[in-house]
C-alpha cells in the first residue's frame, strides 16, 4: 500500500483527500441541519455561532445545508472519493489514466468548498433561495439578504465545482476505457465499475449544463443580460428595470437548465451506492448476483432514463401540462429499472440465505440499511411521478421525506458501508465492528424517526422552507408537535454519528491490523501483488466450495497461482 | 415504534378535508397509492428482517453444499431464479405502475388540459413578497390594465392599476380570496417580483406564480368554509408568513361581499 501523500497525484491519496473533504462538509452540513431543526420548534432560542436566527438566517441554513450535502458529500464522496480510491485497482490499472487531472479536480473542489463557506462571512450572509436558487430571487441582489455577495459566491463556488466534476468525469471515463488490464472484458467489470461508468457519463452532461446555467445567471446579475429575469420586475416597491435595463427573459429557462442537472444529480449520488450494494451483497452472501447482465442493464437504464425525467420537478411550475404528462410517464418508467434493482438484491438475499456469513459485519448491516431506505424512500417516487398527486404534494414535507430517505439516508448508509468496507485500503487497519453495529442501529432508528414522519407532515399539507410554524392559518401551526418529534429524532441521528467519528479516528491509529483480504472478496483492489502482470480470468463475485467452506475466486489468475 | 406511531396518529393524520369538486377523485387515487405501495414497503421490510433473523444450522452448508453449488452455477438454475425472483415480479410491478400512471394521467388531463368554461368566475391572483392579492374584475367583468411602474403599495395601489383605464375603475382588490360555492373559478396567477407558489391544500390546488407569465388554473369549490392559502415556493425571508385565507361562501353571501367591496372602492 502506498503511503498517504495528500499533495501527490497518487489516486489513493486523492481518494482519501476527497473523503476527508466530504467528512468536513458532512460535519458542517449536519450541524446546519440541527440548527434548522431546532429553529423550527424554538425560533427564539439562542444558538451557538448564530444567536437568535432570523427567518432569512433559517433559509441561509437551508441553502447551505442542501448545497454542502448534495455537492460536497453525495457527489464528492461516492463518485470522486471512492472511485479515486479503488476504481483503478478494481480494473487492474496501476493509476488513473490522467492522474494530474484527477489532482486538479480535487484541488478545484477544495477551492469551491472554501468559496462556498466564505458566503457565511460576507455582508448579508449566505444566500437564502434554497439549493435550487430559482431566479428572480437569485438573480436580483435586492430580493433578499444574502442575495448580493453571498449569492455571487454560491454561483462562483458551484461553477468551480462543475469544472472539477466534468474533469473528474473525463478522468474516470478515460481510465475505464483505456486502462482495463488484460482479460478485464466489459462483462467482467465489477458492478461498482459499471456504476461509476454510468455516473461519469451523467456527470459529464449534467455538470456541463449547470456550468452554463451558473455563468448565464452571473451574467444576468452583473452584465445586464436578460436570460432569466423578465421585464416589469418590481422588487421592494422599486422598478428593477429602471436601474438595470435588460432584455426580457424567463425564470423557466433556469428551472429547465437547473433540473436538467438536478435530476441526474440524484442518480450521480445513488448509482455508485447501487453498485456498491450489489458488490457487497455478493461478497457477504458468498454468492454472485442472480444475473450479472440484469444488474448491468438496470444500471444503464436508470442512467439513460435519468437524463430524461427532469421535468417532474416542474409539474406545477408553469410548464405546459402536456409536458407534465410526458415527464410523468417517463418518471414512472424509471421506476421499472429501479424496482428491478431492488428485486435483484432481494433475489440475492434469498439465494444467499444459507451461505451468508454470520454474524453480519458492519458494512453488510449498512448495506441492508441502504436497502431498507431505498425501498421506503423509493416507493413514494411513483406517487410523486403522478402529476395530479404532485399538484398537492409538491414542495411539501412529503418530498423532503422522500428525497432524504432515498438520496440522503440510502446514499449515506452506502457511504458508511463503503468506509467500513474499504477502510483497510486507506489505513491498513479494520474499523471496530462493535462500535460499527451500535452506530448502525442508532442511525437506523434516528433516520426513520426523522424522515418517515415527514411523509405525514407533507400529507397534511405543510410546505417546506418554512422558518416558523406560525401564521394565520391552521395548517402550519398544527404541525408543531410532529415537528418537535422530528427534531428529537434528528438530534439522536446526529449524536449517533459521534460513534462513527470516534471509531474512525481510533481505528485509524489503533484498529486491528487488517489481513490482506479481510472480507474474502474477489475483486482486484484486495490483491496486494503488483498488478502490472495481472491477467483477469474470472468474473467478479465467484466463490467455490473448498472442503466445507466457500472460498473466494480472485478475478486475477496471477493471484491464484501464488496460492 | 408503537409510541411513535401513536404520537403521529394523535398529532395529525391524513390530509385536510377536501372542499373542491375535483378533489375526491385525486384523494382516492392517493389513498390507493399509499395503501398498495405501503403494503409493498411492509413486505420488503419484512423480507429484510427475515433474512437478518433467519438462523440455519452451520452444518447445512457442508451437507448441501456440493449439491447446492452445482445448482447455483448452472445456467438453467440461474435462469429459473432470474425469472422467478426478478423478471416475473418486475413484470407485475410494471403493470401496477402502468395502471397508476394511466389513472393519474386521466385525472391530470381532466384538470389541466382544458381551460375553464367561459362562464367561470374570473379572479386574478398576484403574489408579491410576502403577500397575496386577489383582483375581481367588478361589474364590467373586465380587468383594467396594470403597469409595473405604477405599483405603489403604500399609496394603495399594490398591483399598479392604471387610473387612466376606465375598465379598471370598478376592479376590486382584496387580500383574502372569497369564492362562491358551486361555481367554477378561473384563477389567473401572476407574480410581480419572484416565483411564489399558490397552494390551497383544501382545494388540492397548487400552481407557481412566475413573474413575466400568467398561469391559469380552474376548479370548483363545493363546500363552504375557511381554507388556508400558503406559499409553496421559497420566495425570500418572509416566505413562511405568506399565508392568507380562501373563504368559500354561499352565492348570496358572495354577492353581498362583492357589492360591499365595490362600494368601498367607488367611495374612494
């Protein structure tokens, strides 16, 4: 194992860099979410760092929480981080095809995070328009506090992030295309690699479009163009056009560009988790997937459909109702490969019910947690894909519950699984299993307690982004008790993560030394030999009976001869 | 978990009562979705728990191993597994999703594909940070023109009504929406500044108000009562307090309300 050299172009070190960056982002993002949760139920409580949070302060927390989590955690960690860490060795390559590009991409991401966090410290504070930043709210500095310098910083930060992500996608695609070792045919790629391949294609298109959108919005704000801001704007009682003459534009353009990025982004966050789930299930059940081709096909189908369903975020946005029908049907169609994935995992569980290793180690527990969230978050997807139902549920807590279960919790549980699983590749040590199990069960309880009741709040009609549960209407005020319960669960969920941090730092120094292939896996990242002469001769996930136990058949035949 | 369940049921459960003509069909569909998908959810979670709890004798593996292994890697067995556990259930789910999609799209088409009938009551809804305004055309049934440069809320002209336009003289501007029960209403929804979301949970109606565009939605309120109107699209620091009321009243009461407001405006 190469030593960790943070400033080198070594792919493992860059992977660890990305993961440490994501760890910073997730820590800040979680703290922000706790401040939000506390503010909702106790608006006048004095919070550390913020004091008494004003309504715009709450919205700034929302915006920054969403941005940190979506970009710097759910994109940075599963794709950029873990792909840098293990993808080259999984395909038998010694390095990325473009190692310097990989390093550039990481340092740009770091810069992007720094620029984003700087938004907290400028006059007016962080932007308040949510991570989707719909104009004209995001296009006009006078539209609210934080919409001046804070908004500019947000746009610049995301612009840099887009460049970094496109570069990273190029790096991944080139590596997978050109650096597979001898015998690593497409049909022998581990399913994680198929996921990263699909993800990289999505990243390439999605982030390119977002970059364009961000540049256009910056241009509207500073160069008097009129892409997103219509004529006749009256902000704070003032004619905007009088001071800022501009051409006639439409916010709908931003919505289309943003969601053309925004929806694939969901799959960018979750596709690597799906590949990981299949791999880890195969590993811990000692069984290959029932059908490798089926798993690859569903991954590709989800990726392809994922690019064509962005309009389901816009059913009530002012989009043509006929377009609503098309996007509704396309979205329903994506439920088919997604359900296929889930069925594939359940088939594996059923097939491997006798061969599975026991007791289940913590990475496997987290994958089962991922499956549980994937189902409980995913099954509300078909509901939201029906425009007539979305006309009631859109932008309520129902949606918040949906995407936090399917994207945030499923995604993060897969990330935890990946950390527990690949920790030996980063440190040469194993993480503590007992702490890992406590971490799993407490997190599972906290996550369900936090996000499942949100479905209920959404059915009751509570819109999201409300800083306070007050006002003249009964709908909002009646939610206080439910929201109090949610906040308590969120505190439990966040506290459980302390166990993870303790485990992480303790195990990195004192954990048990890991054997060469601690999980009895079959994929190439677990071969310590020099992969230069690697000759792949087996599909991933093969196990053979050896006496009365199942032993892994390493993909690489070179390794076999050594045994 | 039971404590949590009881807590949820006690605090609030299910949607606010529906007061619109199109609502019951959509609610029925939502119920059906929640029940069917909820059962699937329970089934899946039960399977996960079953896998987790199931204990087999450690000897099983060695006894049945060779036989099992032969079966496992043979292609016919794999094909059987593929059909039984993946393809057949997937076909069943696809049929379910198709059914749901068709049912939902029929309702969507009924609600949205066609405009309101020409007899529908016309009301204009305008969102501004952080207030809703409702404009009725008055006795002449025509809205007066508005101009952005005339907008002046402190001077009593929040929508920028043009005083030179005779058609606007009888327009009525209100901060609550009052509608007669049993009559179709055609709402023209617009915004002066940023995107707002016009959301009436009790009417099962939601439509964004987008500056530069006028969106039309139509529905028929049926049951008199007071219904909250909320903003469902983040619109700035006052987003949460952008709430008002829809009052659905009997036709006679609506006429009275309208004439009172008309007089008030004439007196000005």
